[in-house]
């Protein structure tokens, strides 16, 4: 996973899919490391509307540039289209017919590496075509067409509009130092993982920055984990936005401006984002996990009887709890250890003063049919 100061650490692994092997070499052994909050119903963004004709974009009133402009032709190389903008560039590709990847380039700090997307998922890109409308003018726009989706980019402003084959607008916003997308009046936005407040995130703002937030309340933010995956549900249309960067960021979901979803980093940097369009949230999740990977089928013992509390202070206490449950004939398949076993709460350490025979303890428990799960926290204070 990423260093602890990054926004999201490791891939999102939705529980809904069990059909693919783990890329982490998962083995159902006697010792399992559990990370903070294990799973997230991933989710997203974007504006939706009624079917619209594929007309040229209206001019952006906020952009003041000369009437004549030599942007240079967009480049189509290896099924990727690169479009120079007023500042930086966008590079468009299509990993699947209903997925667009947009790389935002030339903003400052280089993009951080991805910890969520299978490299193999990006190996077989789909064909794209490209054309230019009103070339050499302040209103020049580039149209990138794939099998199912079409992206139109206004070069002066960085505005992008994504439509499906029926001409319906799926996403409409600005891609640059920040993402600024339109939200329709009826859209609900879900996702973000370990965030409190309402299930529908609309009307809220959050920070993506992982903390050990012990004792948190319903208005506290940030918390333990952050997943920049947004699902937008608007009537019968479902879309997903994923920002593939672990950098510290803030997101405003219609709080400051009711009709805008804004994702902004703490400093300018290159980054990638993905746009998904499907018939319903279930299909979106399948599409998303085709890139992020799917968790393996859990071992049978994960469905057994678990014993956990915050927390067990010593090895002697754990052995005593396990013995008492056995003596009282209470089923026990798994015992969980919180941070108390660690040296100074440091991940991947053991306090040898209070747990002098940790490895032997785990082996002894396993010999009596009890697995051990230990915590690790993926955040910083």
C-alpha cells in the first residue's frame, strides 16, 4: 500500500465480487492482518440530463483568449489522445467500452503512483477516433469518440462533456488543477468510505486524509480511510468517478454550490481520473472492479464465531479468554487483537514485555482451532 500519509492506502476491494484471485497472494493462514475499516461501497459523481444533441459546446464566458489560437493538433498515439490546453494537457484512453481514463498532465508535481488499478487492466485499450471543431480559434474543441462514450474537450477552459451513444450528457465539468463537475438537481452521490454524516453525500464537504480518529463523532472529519470513488445515481442513470491519486485533497459535494461537485488537491499536481457509465449501481461496481481487482472468496472460518474487544493488554489475558470460552463450551473460531499488542502502537511490531511469546501464542491458539487476527492502522496523526 501507500505510505501512511497518503489519502487512500491500497486498492478498494468490494465484497460483492469473489470470482477473481487476489493480486496480493492471499492465503487463509492462522494470522491475518485486518486494516482499519475493511470494505467500502464505492461510489461517484457527475451530471446527468435528458438526451442532448451532439452540438458543439457553448463558449465558456470565464475564458478570455485571443480569437486566433494555435493549439497544435491533438495526438493519437497507441490508442491514447493527448490534448494540449491553456495550461497542461489531457490524455484520454478507454480501458473498456464504458470507461474513460483521463490523465491530467503538466500541472506541477508529478502524479503519484497508483495503488488501486491493475496494470494489466490498462494493457488492452479500446480504439478511439478524434476530430477538431473550430480549429485555430478561442472556441476550438476536440471530440474523442470511443465505442460507447464520447468526450468533447474545450481547449481554452479545460471543460469536458461526456455523452453516451444516445447523446445523453453523463459528465459535464472542468478538468485541470481541480475537478469541478455539474450536479443535476435530482442526483444523489454515494461513496467515500469511512465518512460519517448522511448516506447521500450531497450537501457535505470532506477531507481525504487518513487519521487515527479515536473517539470520533458524527460531524468529525477526516477519519481512518479515504476512497475517492463516487457513485452518482440520478433516476435510472448510474455513473462513477474515480480519482486515482493518494494525494491529500478536499471534496465539496454541493455544499458551497448546490449544483457543483468539486475535488481539489492541497497543491497542484498531475493525476488520473476515470469515468464510468452503466445501467445501474451493480453494473458500475462490476465495471470498477474490472480495473481495481476483486477480493478472493473468504475462508470458511471467517464466517465462524469471533471474539474481539478493545483491548487485550497481555498474552496471559488472551490465553485466559480463549481457555474460558473453551471451558464454557462457547464456540470460538477467531480472536481479534487491537493495538494493545504493539510496541508503542507502531504497525508491524510486538510489545515483547507484555507478549513475550507472541509467535508461540498464535501457534497454540491455532492448534486448538482458533485463528488470530491482528490490527494495523493505515493513518497518521
